[in-house]
C-alpha cells in the first residue's frame, strides 16, 4: 500500500532519520534502513541540522549516513528522500534565497544524489517574504534538484499566504506539512493549521508521532528506560491526560494483541489530512511495532475512545 503526497508515492510510515549519527551509529543506522526497506518502506526523512545538538557535531551527520547507505545499496530510485533547510544549521541560517540554495547544494552533496524528493522549509523565517521563499524553491524544482516542496513549523497565516502565492503565480506549491502532532499533543495542529491544510489539499506528516517515545508505553511511573529522550518522554506520564491516553492505548492494544505504539500510529494515520506518521527507530528491534501500522485497522469506537482520552484539557 502506498500513499500519494503530490507526485510522490510513499509508504504509510515515514522513517525518521534524526537518530542516525546520534543515538544510532552508522552500522546500526544501516541495519535500521535495511530492515525498513526490506519491509517495503520507501520514505526516509532527515534534515541538514541532524545532529548538530551533539557535542562535536556540525549537522549533516544524518544526511551523510543516508547518502552512504543509498550509495552502498543502490536504492536511490526506490527511496523517497525528504530533507529540510532553515532549521538553524550553522551555515546557512534562515530562508533567504541564498540560504535555501546553499542549503540545497550541501544536502545534495551529503546525500550523494542529484535531487531531493521532498524539500521542507524546516522552521519558518518571518523576516523573508513568502514570495522569496516560494520563488527560490520553485527555481530548484524547475532545475530538477527538488521534486516536491513542503513546510514545517509554520503558522497557519504564513502557510496560507505561501499556498495562495503559489496558486496565483503558478509556482511550485507546498504538498506536505510537518507538524508536531500525536495523542498527547494535538493543540499545535488541530484548528487553523489543519483547516488550511485541508482547504489546499496539503498532506500532514506528523513528527513526534510517538511523543518522543512516551506512546510506546515504556515510560510509565517508576520505570527506568535507558534513552536520550527518557526525561522528556516520561514527563507526559505525570499528567492526567497522559495517564488517560496510556490506559486507552493499553485497552485497544490488548484487543488487537499489538503494541501501544502501533495503536498510537494507527490513530494518527486515521486523522483528517494526515498522510503518513513519521517515527524513528534507533534499533531494528523497534521497527516491527512501527511497521505493524499498515496491518492494524481500528474500529470507530476504538478511534473515539482514543480521541476522547486525548482531548486537550
């Protein structure tokens, strides 16, 4: 089964590359990518800034590993590669025309490819007019260096203005939107941003789909998990909403003999405008629960139970 995002046909689960070069070294990253591809996966997401937050890193480590894997396996034509610009990478910063063009060339070099399948603006830069951003991205599309464009971390107003300018000018148009969205974080997307996406047919690709691991069910009161994200993930469990969501996930997971993570992804995939959730795996052991999304079909009652448990207070 594949899902259309613009002209791209992608797997129902997007594999996040933020862990590559961070909590997963090159060997483990290759193993995860191999397992994902062997299971039919074809949608790999990264960014120029991954993993600049690690001491000694500059950013681009994830792209470099993915590029090495693509070259080693000969998979380039079988994989939809998404990356981003404007996320605070040391060079360039922001979304000026020069920054976008320099960022694209550097990403192409690290990925060892001649085109980026889906190119996102990582964080909006309100100092740059949407006309400049879209015109620059359209130039990359016309040159064949980018196939489709997307936006991430952008306001409803700026997204609407960008889409309207694209329509009025006949230029490349955002087909995808990355936004933080999951069972314990619904406020950012639901409302004005989702309405703009629905009106313009933009596909949502939610990141933090598992709330930094909380929705796997591993991070419960009193549990110790050896993970770089443990502190942030466990914080969700200290709230009534977090506890209610875990209880609902456990109930639905038990009914299907599956993992809470699979249920959380299935709920997200069923939400209006969502095309494919985005989740990362540090090891191959973490992949099966993510990939099981494609086989799980939740009932309307189960979806309603999860939705009610996760309602913002």
